[in-house]
C-alpha cells in the first residue's frame, strides 16, 4: 500500500512565455508537504520563473496553481540576489526583524525569535553593524535568518549557495538542514549543483529544456540528518549518478 | 580635509596677487587679495557686516525651511503615485526651468516690497527642486527590496515607511543641497533690488555704487564662504545619515 502524501503545492497546465520564448506549456508539478524538493535543470528552463509565478511576482499566461492555505506571513522566499534585498539602512538585527515588524510582533517577541534562531545557527552577528559591513557569506546567512525568523510553513530558496565558497556553502547547508529538521517546513530549492540537491532534498525534480517539462522526479531515500560524512559514501554517489543521468538526457550532453 | 584641498585656493590667491601686483587690472577695481581678506576681517571684527550676514542667513534659512516643509511631503506623495506625478510633471519642469529671478518682479507685485517676496521666491524655487528630487528618489527605488517586503506581506504604508522613504533619501539629499544653494543665490540677488535695508546682497550693491571696492570684494568673498559652508553642512549631514548609500 502506497503512503499517501500531502500535496501542498500543485501546478496544472501552466503556460508562460517571455516575448516569443515559450518557457512553460502544459507544465504540471506537485510538491509534498514537509519535504525539501530540489529543482534541478538546464539554464533557462524556468526554475526561477516557476517560483516567481507561485509567489505572484510574475503573472502566468494560463493554467492554474495553488499553494494550500497560502499566507504571506507563513511564507518566505530567499532571492538569488539576496544582497539587493537586504536593507542597508537597517542594522543587521533590524534586517532580520523586518518580517516580524511587518507582522506587528512585539519588540520582546522579535528579540526572542532572533535569539532562538541565532542559537540554531550557532552564529554570532554583530547585530548593531550594517549588512554592507558583512562579507558575502555573512550577508547570505543574514538573508536566511530573515527568511526563517517567521517560521514559514513554505519556503522558496533560489540558488542560495552559489555565491559562497565551499566551506560556507557546507555550513549553510547544515544550518538549513537543522532548521528543516526542527520545523519541517515545505521547501522548494532551486540549485545548479547536484551535490547540494542530493545532500538536502528528499525529492529531486529534473527539468527538461524549454518548453519545460518535469523529466523525472527522483526519490532520495538517504536518511536525515545527512552529515558531511554521508557525502563521501557509495549510496550518496548512487543518487547523484542517477540525477546526472537524467540531466544528461535533458541537455543531450 | 585632505591637504590637497588647499592647493586650489592657494593657487587662486597667488594668481590674484600676481595680477594685482603687476597691475594687469586697474588697482582701483581689483585690490590685492590681502587687502580684501584684511577688509573682510575688519568688517567682521568691527561688526559692520554681522547684521547683513545675519539678515541674509535668516532669510535663507526661513526660505529653505518653508521649501522643505512643503516640498518634502509633496515629493514623497507625488513619487508614490507615478500617475499623479506625470500629471504635474510639466508644471514642475516648466517652473524649475524658468529662472526664478525672472519671477521676482511678479512676487514683488504680489507680496509688495517686503522680506516676504524675497523669501517667497527663494522658497518657491527651492521647493520645486526638493519636490522633483524627492519624487524621483521614490519612483526609482530598487524593485528587489520592495518585492521582498511585498512577499513578507507588508502593507503599502509599511513599504512606504520602511523602504520607499529610505530609498528616496540619497536623491532627496541631492535636492536639499541644491535647494539651499539656490535659496542663497536668490536671496542675495533679490536683496540687491529696491527696498532692502540689510543683507549681503544689499551690502554688495551699496559698496559698488559708492565705490567701496574692497568692501564689495570682501562681501562677495563672505557670500561665497557662506555658500560653501552651507554646502559642506549638507555633505556632513549626508555622510552621517546616509552612511549606507552607495554601499
């Protein structure tokens, strides 16, 4: 007997073109609740576009989509250009506090939430300084904290690790995993890196070239918590190879 | 200030001194720089020019504050709605492009030969600059930050208070700096008109008419120093409050 999973995000027959470039034609996908789903695909296959349509930043041309019980206060989106979405006139603390201020939370609650998150991240910021005084990696951690401070039920992340060096990349993956295991949100993660996808995701969705289809959804049975040690194992490479094979098909490499 | 700051002024005074020494220009019309600077110190020390200085500063500050109090909220408001701004853009651009000094006779007719007409013309012209720059600052705010706040569920008012307002500040400050300079220019010019009894403009024109040439130069120099210091003040404020801009 199959285990029935809870679909939290569904997309049916989505259509979207930019000028004369057709990105989606009858595109469908469903995302399960409480899992990390990685989206992996060729350049220009509309990965970011999908997230932007789902969060109503970009309008669709046709089809329908639904995020169950969608609520801005329980939803976060970490943009690819996180640097440009931080507010340079606010201190690091005020940046992380912004979404809670928007929700009209009390000062005390905000302080408590940031404190909690800081413990989870095991990261000590100079809260009184400003984002422009931080390194790229720290700015990314700040953007992460800002997104997670509201304890979102649905989290979109667009290539979060691409600007980081490998060490910070691994660290941030560990933080994200820890957060995920604690709060079990539904995460849609766009990545260009197979290792990242296999490290974090339970489902890996491989996109085709335009017009984009879901080529395959690969189950990743590796148990959480997934340690750095796991990255060196045979099982890990098996999943990685599987994703690569599908990707090869997608790109005719 | 860096030591290079002084190279320009020293060079200028040197050229001035040489021109005066060689009498390339009639000494009567161009006293040497040391006479002029000496005269300025004398005017300041004796208090002979303090009243004029205060009168001018007084008018400039009042004109600027009026421009700020009306222009800033109006600029923010217009910037929020591009449609309304487009509606009044022509009027703003037209009056912004009209030399404000050309409007002074009109203001004299309306407000009479009083301080009010001087302050009004300076406030009017400065206000347009503040409106224009503030509105542009709001309209040209980075989309990525607004989008981020929208996704967090921010209301329009929150986005305005926490993002748009701040985004507009660098451009607003450019407007404020231009506005204070323009206020000074217009106040000095209008002080030269009939019916004024005090002010640096009055002093300049009076000393020119009575051929007190060193006093004229000294007063021009003082007006320049005032303009420079006002500009400097705004640069310092900018550095202090907009430490984050361009980062």
